[in-house]
C-alpha cells in the first residue's frame, strides 16, 4: 500500500485537502478568463430546483426537450437539496452509492457541484466524508491515454495528497463532472473480470486513465467510494442503468429563485428590482430565466439597458437578448483593450470596429457545432484565423481552462461561455454568409442535390430556412435545434437592424419567414410527411415563437389534439411555450393531455395565463401549489375558474389558503372534490368567501369528509353580507341532519345569494330534509335548484317538501330526489304539489325511486294541469310498465302540458309504449323534443311505430335515445327513412348496445349522405360493427354531412377500418369535430395527419377520457 501514514499525518492531509478544495471552488469567474470578473460563490449562489430524475436509459434527444424512453415509476416531483444528493428519498431504504445528475447546459450542474464541495470544505455539510475528489471530464480528456496508478491520477488534480495513500481507507466521494464532454470509450459493464484487481496494490497498479475511471464507476475499484456524475441529458445513456443508484434532474430556478438570483447578482438594490419588474413584464424572458446562465446574460444586458433608462430597448425574444449580449460584451472589450475609445460609441460602430473578430468567432462556432464539439484547441482557433494569444478575442465570449502541472501536457482548452452562445454565433455565421452570397459556406446545410444546383446560382432565404428546418429534423440528438431558432430570429428584420454594424445590409424577410412558418406547421401536423416526434415538434413551435407568429396557440392545439403521448419533459416545454407566447388562454385542462400524472403536474405553470384551469388528479405538490397560489395572488392574473379536484391538498393547503386570501384573487368558480380537506382548508375557503374582494360564486367541496365544526366555518361565512356565493356542491361529504340545520340558516339569511345546492349522497334522512324544507318556506330563500339524490329519504320527505313547493314565495324550479325510497306514496304527494298553481317546478328527477304505474295517474293529472310548468321529467329505472306510459302519454297530448324532456330508461316497456308515444309525437300540441327509451325491450316493431311518428310534420322530437333496446339492422332501415325525411327534426340519435352490425350501419350511412338529413350526433357504441361499417361511414362524413360527433367505441373496427375514417377526416368537406373509438392503439401511426389543410379546420381524433360529472 506504500509507506504507513500516522493518524496525525492523515489528519494533516485531510486539512490540506479541504483547504485546497476550498481555494479551487470558492471563486466564480463569470463570462471570461480566470483573470477577470472574480466573484465569491457564496455571494451569488442561489438554490436550484433539483428533483428525482427519469429512469435511466439511452437518451439521444436534444437537451431542450428530452423524451423519456422509460415511463417514470413515481407520481410526483420530489425536491432534493444539493447537500443531500447521497441521501435516500423519504420512503426509500436503499443505499445511495452512485448518483447521476442530468440537466441542460447552463442549468447549474457544475455550480451545484462546487457549492457541495465548498460547504464540505467550510465544515457546513457532509462532515462524515473525508475526501472529495473533483475530476472534470474536460480535463481528464487531456490525459486519457496516459498510464498511471489511481494515486498518481489523483495527485495530478490534488497535489496536496503528496505521498500519503492512506486515504483509500477513508470515506471518499469522486465527482465526475461533465460526462457529455468525455472523449473516453468507457465500455461500462457490470460483469466480467475486474481490470484493476482488488488486491492490496490496486491503487498503485498502472493502467490507462480510462480503465481507472471505468473501474471506479463500476465499483470494482474502491467499492465503498461514493460516485457523483453530472451530464447533459444526451450523454446520460453512457452509464448503464444498473450502475446508478439514484438519478436526479437539475430543473434550474423556480420563480422565487430567479428573483433571489437577480438580487444577489445586481448589487444596486433598486436596479435589481427594476430588472425583475421588467423581466416579469415579458413572460417569455421570465420563463427563459429558469436557466441560470440565461439569468446571467439577462442581468448583464438589462443592467446596461436600464442603466441608461432605455426601457424601450428591452429585448423581448431569445435572439434579441443574445444580440444585445454580443453588443455589450464587445463594448466592454473595447473599453478595456482599445485605447482611445471613450466607451460612448453607438452599438453599430462598436460592432463594426470588431466585425473581423466576431466573424471569425462565428465561423469557429459553426464549424465546431456541425462537428458536435463544444470544446476545442488552439489549432481549431487558428484554422479560423483566430490568434489564441489575443486576450481581446476571448474576453467575454470565450473562456479558457488549462492545467500547468508537470504531469500534464501543457495544452489549453477553449469553449464558449455557454453552448447557446456558440449556437447563436453559428446561426449568425450562416445568415451573414447568406447575406454576402457566400453559397459555399452554406453547402453543408443543403443536402439535396437539386437544392445544391440552385445554391450555385443564388439560394433564397426561404429555401435556406426550409433546408435548415429539414436538416435539424435529421439530427438524432437535436444539436441544431437552438441553432435553427436563432437563425430564424436573426432573419427577423428588427434583429437585423440590431446587428447592422456587422451586417452590410438588411434583407427583407417577412415573406420568407411566413413561408417557413407554413413549412414548420406542415412538419408538425404531418400534412406533407410523417409527423415529427414530440421533441422535434416543440422546437419547431419555439421557432414560431421567436418570429412572433401569432398562430402559435392554434398550432399547439392541433398538435395536442393528435393525442401523441407526451413525456413530462414535453409537458414542461408546452407550459413554457404557453407562458412565453404572451397570449391569454381560455382554458387549461390537464386531463386532456395524453401524459402521466407527473406530466400533468409539469403543465401547471401555464395556469398563470389562463382564465380557467382544470388541474384534476395531477398530484399537486407543495411546489406546484405555490405556483397556483402565486397565480391567485397576482394582480394581473386572469384566473377566474379553478378545479383542483382529486388532489391531496394536505401537501399544499397552506399555499392554496394564502392564494385564496389574497385581495387580488379573482376566482368566481372553485372546485375541490376529493382533496382530503382539513379544517385549515375550510377556514381558508370561509375567509375567502367573506373577504371584501370576494368574487366566488361557485364552490364545490364534494367527496370530502366535512366535519360539523368545519362546515360551520363555511355556513357562517355564507351568511356574511360580503359573500356572493350562488352555487354550493357538497356531494358525498358525510353530512347529517345536523348539517342541514347549519345550511338551513344560510337559506334563511337575508344576505345569502345561494341559488343552487347539491347535498346528494349524504345520510340526511327525513329529518334533514325537513330542516331544508322549512328554510325554503322563508321569504329570504333564493334557492332555485336542490339536489338530494341518494340521501336515504322516504315519503316523509316528500310530505315535508310539499309546503315549500306550494309556497308562493318559493323560487324552487329544479328538484332531484332520485335514488331514494319514495315509492308511490311519496310520488303522489309530489304530484299534488305539481298541480298547484303556486308551484314553479320545471324539472323533477325521480330516477330509481321505486315508483310504479300506480303513480302515473296523479303524475299525468299534474302534467296536464293548466298551471303546470313542468318541462323535464326523469323517471329512469322505475317499474312504470306500458300501462304507466299510456297514462302519461294522454297527458302529453294535452295543450296545457309543457313537458319537453321525458326519460324512461329501464322502465320495463315494450312496443306497446311506443304505440302510445307515437300518438304523442304526432300531436300538434306536444312540445316533446327529447325522449329516452333506452334499456327497454322495444324490439324492431317498437322502432317502426316511433319512426312513423318521427316522419310526421307535427313531430318536434330532436333527440332520441334507444340504447340497449334489442334492435337489429331492420330498425336502421326504418330510421334511415326518417333521417331522409324533410319534416324530420332529429339531430341526435343513440343506437348503442344493439345488434345493428355492418348491414344496419350501411343503411344509416346512406341516409347521412342525404342533404335532407339533419343528424349531428350519432352514438353507435357496442353495435357489433367491423371494418365495412367504417367504409360506409367514411363515405358519409366526407360528403358534407351535418354530422359533428360520432361514437364507435366498443366495436371491432380493425386497423383498416380506422384508417378509412382518418382519411375521411382529412377531406375538406368533412364537418366531423369529434370521433370516439377505442381502437387508437391500431392507428397511432396515423395520428397527427388528420388535420386538414383547409384554414381553420377543426377536425380531430379523440378518445374517451375519464370524466368527473354527476347528475
């Protein structure tokens, strides 16, 4: 092992090592060489948002938008402090040995590594660790072929180790920073013979540096050592997943951390606040600042711009910001190195005087970008005519990193301050070459022979931009994505003017950019080729943003409608684009996006620019709750409707409570179903209800266990004169009759605005209904809608409600008593009230109430009463039978009957009922427009009787539901005649769950093509249909049919059938807006192609999603 080291000597080495490491990391050189811009790390370091990362695997996509090849096995983002990188997450018991931290360039990986080391060196954290060895790959590259022992390798980086080798028995941390910069062929595996044996001499044996690193990572050398690897996402796959204990993802700054960074970075407090304020005015810039390096660039630019009180010149796009950065860095260089300049030259003259240097750097940037290189050497600079010894060239735009120790070959490494700066300069090189007709410089970007033939003469800007779009799509890792975005941005005439000191002339670009925008839209939609992958699509949409394309939202909507699976990274990008576009979105519904629960959570930041937000079941965390709360507290917020249902708000109820309490909160509609609410939440909602600024009109707290004291907070607030609440939904909240006492006091309150209450699925029982009924008698009651279904009521509740229904001051117009055991006795009591001229009831729901035909006499009498106002009657799942329907039918023929909707699903009816109802439908006095006869054995003869009436000029029926009526193709033939009739008004037809088969649908399809057919919605779920039905329906929907919605779920359509439908959707004459099918797995390759080229086309291919509705 080498010479023995005494304990006191080892401690001395430890102390020396800590001191040395502190010296290495305590200073940051921002934006230049290590001889300028010296800043203490602790003075500017701002915490970054780090989370558990995606499952490990090969990742070849561009870092701006990484697609995850393996679905994440977790439900929410878990924030991790950089100090705790080797600690298991809550609920995990595994030992963390090797950590992979991934993040895009400039996100703060190296800065976090340095802060981790600095805190350790200053005895602030991780004091159980004895030695930390920092081994950046960009420096390891210089000695990759050298042979040495582990100790010799470490001495090259840490001379303070001297001859002491006892550290191998201590707790060690090896940090390999920048895996993406590695030029090693690691060839990692977990099997086979160890290259560096585990003998007592394993640390002194000589191997190549490559072998030593490989064995350290594989755990074959110093198996107890902890390993931390950082990487850009594209290189993560170099390390096999089985070698990684934990993956973390560097997410950059959240909103609070951005502000904190600017306050630390800009010493002038008032200027810092001014910068923060200005950046927040442009959401696009504010969102971009989640990357720390962009914060630095923004701070640099805005200090210069705002320092001159030039608010009009503030850049609003990525390209404009980088153009200003170039100007400022060049101006700084002039002031520092060029004698005789006063520093007050106009920016055009500054650029002009440095034109040669900038063009050389731009050429270097482009050449190295095409090679995929971000690190280069002096000879690379010399190839572009750059003198590497000239400090004026490298100041600001390039940084140098080099070692001058005897073991290293003295060789300087060069790189741009940030990859995005290299991409910006590379894009400028291409645009400059175009402007100056240097077609040879553009040759590598135009790959098609025909295009190259044109290039010899003169390439149009439109052709160049389109060629670069196509070229960027060919890249496996997207290394040209940001380059393309910058190229389009530089082409914008306003940015050309900004760079006029280098550009000799301005090129008219509006038509070219419009044409390329169309080309991008075609690529995204897949109209002219196979649809591009999501990560490519996002970058193309970014390009539209860069050139101020106002159709961005429409393009986003079209892409999302293609129903492609979105990874969490894609959802982050989508939220970014929505935020950065500066447009206000009407609604954000995370449930509409085909993604995981984590993906839905990543969409939440877009809530800030939406009027309505439906954040249902998206695993709201404390962090995402803060985002929602900040939107509620923002005086410029547009948010008026918020649905947080099916989230456990115990993780963020304090943040939501703060948002609701804000005087700037503009919510009018708040839904919090099944949110595991606590007393704190109820207090917060109550406080919001009675605040001076309260706007809340709709409150849904259904599916929460609202204990009596908590409910009391709410009911007290609802009696406050400042409360504007109109609709209260407390479905399934474990309420009791005592709860009804509190609610009754609200109804009686003179200041209450309550007009609708849903108390369904609570054990209120008759005693609770009595409390409510008595309150409804009060002159102050404004309740119009009362829902009490499934509340364990009996006929006694009906008796209690009758006085309220007969009361002249009562405003009740809608009553739902379904799923209660009312029986005929209760129904008869209600019928008596319905016949009273003072009763204002228009809608009555008595579904599944054990009503029989014995009640129909009294119901019929109430319906034909000259004072009846009843328009909707729901009697589903009662034993009415044919005799009961015959009694009701006689009432429906009477001129005083106002009924428009009658639902008789599952009432044990036959064709005999159809005969009675057909008479009603023919009657001139009948007002019936909607009829539901589903789940009755009507058979084909029953439909024939109905069809004869539907064809009558006096029939007003528009909606007919015949689901599960044991129909065959024979009924389709009959109904097709109706659909062709000029007198038919039928617009909605439901024939689901019938044995119609292909022959029946062919007859219906033929009718749909008839110009007299008015049908807009057709339901054919589970009708034993196959591919031939698709062919018939495809012909119908592409023939200018009025059909807007078609449901074919539960049928064996097969791939060929679904493709026929998709082709039909692309036809310009197709008016279909919604197609439902469960065969999406068979047609996923065709999705994205269905958007028609006709401007404003709305056709889409959607699939059934979970809904959270109630009666």
